[in-house]
C-alpha cells in the first residue's frame, strides 16, 4: 500500500470547554490462516508486535509508529509434536510456553525472546511420564505476567501444579493435590495466581435454592513452604449466587469475591454480595451485601415499579480496585437466543439447523466503598445485536489511565459503524461521545479484543473474513 493509500485519520471532536483529539492509524491487511491464532503482544519502544501462533510454530510481525510492517520472523518449535501452551508478553520481550513429547515423556518448556523476536534462552520447566493418556493442563498467569501456573487435570480434578518464575527462571514450587471431597464439575470456580507466586482456588458449594441453608464459598490457599492448603469458608445461607467474579489485589494483598445474588428467583438478581479477605490472615475478612437502588432499577426497566426489584440477563465482566480499597464492579446485560434457521428445517444429513442471535446491551457500573456500602450505581445505555458470529464484535473494551476510565464499544454490529465511548471519573461523572466512524474504511472492529499498549494508546484488531488489520488509536 502506498503512503497515499494508507488510512491515516486525524479526528478532532469539540466538547464543552474542552477539545478532544485522537489519531487513528490502520495497518496493511494481513491474511489469517485458519490454523493460526493471533495476539497483540504490546508496544516495545515504538513498535507494535503481533504474534500468530500455529500448531508447532509462530510468526512475529512488527509495526512501526505509522503501522507499516517493519519486519517479520518465523519461529519453529522443537518438533512436530510440540504444542504451544501460551505466549506471555513481558516488559522487554515475551515468553513462549510449550510442550513437547518424546516416547512416553511429555516435557514443558519456556523460551524467552527479546523485542526483536531473537531467542535469548530456553528452560525446561517440568517433565511428565504420560503413559497411555496425554496429560491435560490448565494455566494461569499472575497480574504482572512474571509468574506462570500450570495445573495437571485428570477427570476434571486438579491433581498437581507448579508455579514458574519467568524473571528468576526457576520453579517456585511443585506439588501433588488430593481433592477427593470436592465435586469439581459443580463446585470449582477459579484459580488465581498472585504476583508472588501464591495459589488460591475458589469453590462454591450447594448453590441451589433447595440447599441454600448450606450455601458457601470456600477459598483454598496453598502454602508452598508447608506444602499444604489453608481453608476459609464463607457461609451464605440467605441467598444463592446468580453470577460471581474473583480477583486478587496485589497492592493491598487482599482477595475479593464479588457476586450477584438471588434471594427469590434464581433467574433474576436482587443485589450484590462483597467479600474481602487478607491473603496472609483468613481471620481478617468482611462480608457485606448491597441492594440495587431505585434509580438503577428505573433505568433498567424504563420506569420505577415497586414490583420490579430484580434485574436479569446480567454477567459480571470486570472488577476494578479503587485506590482507597473500594471496588468498581462492571456488569453487562446480554442474551442469546437459538432458533431454527429460516427456510431450512434440516440439513443434508437430517439434523436440525439452528441460528443464534446475540444481544449485548446495557452496562451497569456499581461503585462500592471499602466498608462494603454502595457509593454510586449507574446504567450506561448500549444496544448491540448480531447473528451467528459468536458475538466477537459485541461487548466493550475498558481503557484505563490514572485520570479516568473509557468504555469503548461498537454502536451497531455491521460493516459501516460508529465507535462510541463513555468517559468515567472517580466521582461517577460520565460523559458519552462518538469516537470515530468506520464508514467506507473496510473495517470491522473486535473492540473487546483490543489491547492497551500505553496510557494513551490502544490497538484494536479488525477482522473481515480472513483479513486482519490493526487499528492504532492514540488519545
């Protein structure tokens, strides 16, 4: 593409008492191979790195400040049996964690590459005797992306795990586990790895209306020094859980468990529960609940009615820690409907063909004080509809900087579209504005897959068919 043909847009918006300006730059088009998964690794000096990983190989492409591709590297792993587990962006480069097989042995390895995708060193992390069945793994990264946890899973149970330190290039701990009394299929919720390499596993028991008097959330903390678990149980017999989210605050060393609860109908939510516990002392914890206020209920239902005290079709999407120890909860309304495809009740082989409609609608923000009381509650209107696309163009992206939060989203899910944003400050003041238009630009933005690469920049992938472009937005 020539310089004249390259899309380079400067957009200036006028707003009362202020001028908002941002620069949008679009890369050349890339062809996506069906077996490749792509990830934006981030910004390294002035370049944006994109990695596309296949089965036993990966490509790295670099884009300069004008989104021209400046170089490309293809890397192959050890053998045809090598399989990429994860590619982890780091501050000055990235790690590739992968497995390889030799006879009856499975080996987990890590390679570290610098920002020019030059191999610096390789480490063997773990060795397993695989027997007749290939081991299955789950993995989790720490928030700072310096620690990596791999869990071996057998019959849906975690039977062993190890934590690896990318910075120090060593295994922090490795252990076998025995969860014979836990029903993983029903009770397992999440595994969390802290920045210092500690593991928390969250379970929820008896989350049923007919057994809610026994309802509880249990947190297991693995003590690598004693090679055993500590347990705390939070009884919640008054209600069942509609949805929940778990996150660790590495700054204040506290584990937060937040959820939407139901005290009447399991298909609706009547409020929020908020649990926080000290990572080092489970006796130091608090449990509180927050009801939805009348203004939020009225905004959600269109008008206030005393008979409408519940909300429905909500998913917790994110949890933001406030500097004062409080939290900001981000919830989104979404629905999926499956229906018969029009005009063809059965396909060639006689099976019924269905179509799926996706509705991603209002966003709800709830700010909670450190003591568990409600600070403010807001509803941000949004309407997104799509069909048979797995909702990859729906939902939103949260852009963070010290001054405010920005929530970016597609106004509509179509080829010609407007991107809008809500701007939020710490006091709960919210401004909405149109950000940019994709009319006549051959862009279809996967907003929720964007990557923030600095305090002023993000990169949004655009995918139309098997054609990928990277859109760099700079405030």
